């Protein structure tokens, strides 16, 4: 049977182990791209709870946030048809070149104190 790849995933993890939590991505978030007529928030996007940290209020949906993120999306998320569940990495070692388009602001690094960013493979 032929298969069709809808969108790809960036491998953001540098090595194991890592810790992640499930979150709901708000379909109205900024930073999405269109691939194969689907609205995608890419793996490696820095996200935070809308109005409050998801660690303080688990009912919050997450949106792209490079200033004070709660974590990093592990995989691409399709929000074409509405909010979507995703995995948010909050502890581990990540490839800096795969996070936030390869540029992680210093403020984000400070906010993500349990994540080590490594340049290169």
C-alpha cells in the first residue's frame, strides 16, 4: 500500500533520558506553518501556557512563546482542525540547532533550567 508523508519531524533530542508532559496546543497559536494544506506547529517550538505556566495550571492550553517557555515540543503538531494534544519536553538534553529554528534566546535558556542545549550532533 502506498503511503504519503504529511509532515516531517525534527529530531530535537540529543540523547536520552528526557522527561515530557502532555499538553494541549491552542489552534490559534502563532508560529505555525502550512504543509500539504495542514497547519503545523513544528517540533522544537518553544511553548508556554496561555497566561500561566502549565505547571501551575494544567488546564491551560499552550502557545508559542520564546520569552518564557515552559518547554519544547517534541514532535510536529497538526492544529488544522482544532486544538491538539502534544508532548512537551521540560527536562533533558536537546539539539540547539533543532530548537526554535536553530536560535534559542538566552531568556528561554534561563527559563528552561532543566534543559541542556547542545550545539551540533
